[in-house]
């Protein structure tokens, strides 16, 4: 039953009509639990509150279904404005982005040029940009652009997904600052491990490889088993705590976030904002279908 619901939610996440309706009605139906606000200032205020508790952040202006160069250029300006806002507010935050929002599906060179503009501005602030990886058909192109960017910039990192078979080889080839995640897209069995147990096993293996390589690891998980495995492995291998961090999503497991900070670990929260929140919201529900019941209960309050 849970697998069917997850599949349905992932399919709904790509529905353009529902996405347009979500923009119209704003952060209703429980989405505000996972999205920090519609505006940059609203999101920055949430980051101030996180920073006050010892938690750092990475901001993402949400966007789906970019279909024109004009929309992509608007997204570039928003990313730059986000970097400006972070610097102006003097909050502790990086920037996260998706390259489909910057025209990757339209033209590789156009997207590369857009990324260079963003990274140049980030460099001025001594700030860091994390590129989110998307579904498997876009994986290789994302990695190709990332490799091109690393020839010019040292303030950029990438995300890799544990449920893809290819990820171990990508990790070893890249030797980069990586955020490691389980993965949140609907993938064919030819590309990804179909069973959760196999994904978890591979996730732990990738974390160990990244830490043993000496490359910075951002472990993005709310799973206590994954987090405890990382802590124990780092302790056994005498890996300093400044070589890795734990990352979690805004609005999820705040108790665990605070506990890890108290234990002396770096915790970074992924803070999404904007009006184009629908696709992101649906993927969060798909990751944990029990959240659907939370939303339904809120509808009747």
C-alpha cells in the first residue's frame, strides 16, 4: 500500500496543472510545514532562528517546469538575489539549486554560463553553492556541467543519490565535496535499487567511501540508523568532525537536529522557499506517506 501511494505521489509531483493551482493558492494544505515562506525575507527570518540554535542552512528558491530562456534567466537573478540576501542579513547559509531551473534541458552551454554567473557572485561573498542532482536521465549531463565548473570554481559541490547503481563510480571519479542522499525520484529498476534495504546498505557504503577518501561529506538523512552508522564509523576511523556534516530538511526531525548540535556535530538544514513549491512538497510526502495523514488532519482543523 505504501509503495503504491509513494508511486502515485511522485507521479502527481510532475503534474503541471496541479503545480499551477498550487501557485495560485499559496502555502496552504500543510505545505508551510516544509517550505520556509513565499519570499526571501520570510526564509531569511527562519534561518536567523535556526542560526540562533546553532544550526546552519542552505537556501533553495523552489522551481519546476522551466520551459524558456526567459524563465531560466529570471531564476538566475533570483539565485543571485538570494546570495545577496544571505550576505545582507549576515546569516550562516549556502545556496542550493537545480540546474533544470537554469535551462539545463534547453541548452548545456546556456546553463553553464548561468551557473558561472551565480558562482562568480557567490565567490564575491566567499559563499558556497550546492547543485542538486535530479532524476537519472539528467544525471550524466549534470555531472558533465559540474566537472566543467570545477575547472574554474572551488566553491561548488554536488549531490549524489544512493539508490542509483552508478553512484559509487561517480563518487570515486569526482572526488568532490558531496551531499549524499537516498534519492527522491521515481526511477526504473534498471537504474536504481528497488528495495529500501539495498538503498540503505549502499548509502552506508558511500558514506564510508567519501569519508575514507578524505573528501567533505554532507550526509543528508533523517534516518537514525544512517546517522548513528556515520558517527560510529567516523569515531573508529578518527575522522575529524569538521570533515562532515549532517543535513536535514526544514520542518522535519527538529528534535534530532537540536540533539546533534548539542553533541557537537555540524547540522545544516535545507531551507526551501518560493511560490513554486508543489513538486518539492509532493516529493516530501512521497518520501514518507504518513505525512499525508498529517496534512489531511490539518485540513479539518
